[in-house]
C-alpha cells in the first residue's frame, strides 16, 4: 500500500511540474508576444522565421540603398537645374551682346557677368555630396574641375573612356544596380584657350564665347553665331536631367515593390511567430485551473499518506 501511494505521489508531483512548465511557457509567450521562444519548440516554423528574417534584413538594406540613390541623384539634378538657369542667363546676355552697338559699355558688362556665371558653373561642377565629388567618376576625393587664370578648364576626374570604368553603383534589388555618379568630362567637357578645337562640351562653348567677347574689335555677328551652341549646351544638360527623372521613377517603383514585399513577409512572419493573445490567455487560464486542481489533489493524497503512517 505504501509503495502504491509513494508512486502515485511522485506521479502527481511530476504532473504538477509539467503543468507549471506549461504555465510559465504561456506566461513567457504572452509577455514576449513570441509563439516560438526556442528552436526546439517547432524546428520547421523556426527555420521559416530565420529565412523570413534574412529576407526582411535584405529588403531593409535595399530600401536604404534606394533612398541613398535617390538623394544622390536628386543632388545632381539640383546642380543641373542651377546650371540650366545660369546658361539661360548667359544666353540672354549673349543675345544682348550680339545686338549691342560697337563701343557700347553694355558689351563689357555682358562679358563681366558671363565670366562670373562661368565661374559659378565650374563651382557647381565641383559639387560634393557626403564628402564626395559627384562629377569626378570614381576619383571622388579629387576636385574634378580646375579653372586657371588664362581660362583653361581641366578635368581631373575619371574620364568616360577609362578602361576600368568611371561608374559607382549601388544594388537596389537582387541583381539590379543603379549608377550613382556621372562622368564630368562627358557632361561639362574641358577648355584649352591655346587649342579650342581640342576642347569639348559646355566648357568649350563658354570658353569660345568668352574669347569672342574679348576680341578687339567686337564682333556682334561672331557672338550671334554662338547662340546655337549655347542652346545645344542647355539642351544637353536638360537631356541628362530627363534621364535622371526616369531613374528616379524607377527608384520610386522599386521602393514601392520593396515596401509591398516587406509587408507581405512581415505578415507571414507574424502568422508564425506572434502569439494569438485571446487564445493564449484562454489557455493560460485553463492551465492555471488545471495546476490548482492538481495541487488540491496532491494535497489530499499527501494527507492520506500521512494517516497511513499513524
């Protein structure tokens, strides 16, 4: 009789221990709102959560890259907008100069303002973003354009035809990259007053215009002849802006897709990992009742066992 009672008592103690463990587990799930606290709870679901967390982490990295790319491209776009404004003003001044009678002081005034605007455009071509020169190719720590006193404009960045490439890119989704920079020589060109024919781009246009305005005697027709080149330079910058607009639209669409994927994966993870609170609370109450009942039964059995010794 005593052996049976001892076995029954131990069984009840083991049962109460198990019930207490289940109760603590439910407490822990409700407090942490995590359905799986250990991999051993459900290895299959745990591995799924690990996979979803990895995918969510990758999406987070892509989303940051998208925002970074948009910020850098928008910074370039702001530079282009300012340059277009200044080039339009240069065009107005060139038109004014081409119609100015010989010997007028207004001709010299146009030249002075155009020189200042050219300096402003060179400064804009040397714009930095986050400590990097955005028009220097991969040579981001070197100031790309240098304006000498004689009017020479030299490019020190990575040239467009560099065999190693000039692009800096960033991955915005799996296998998809966006270029963050531009090659300054293809956008702005260079200018050599001693060899104008070997110059190029917008800076060649400005250099030639300045040389024409400095000619003695003034040549209104020569200035007028350069108006087409000025318009072409403005068009060139505007076309680059249009390309950037397409890129920004692509980034916006990518950001929306990443947000959608993130929402979907987060929902999948929540279904597996997060606790159904109403159900968990109901289970907690039931488990608590079961534990109390077991403790009461154990108390009765224990008292009976003591009487057996009397």
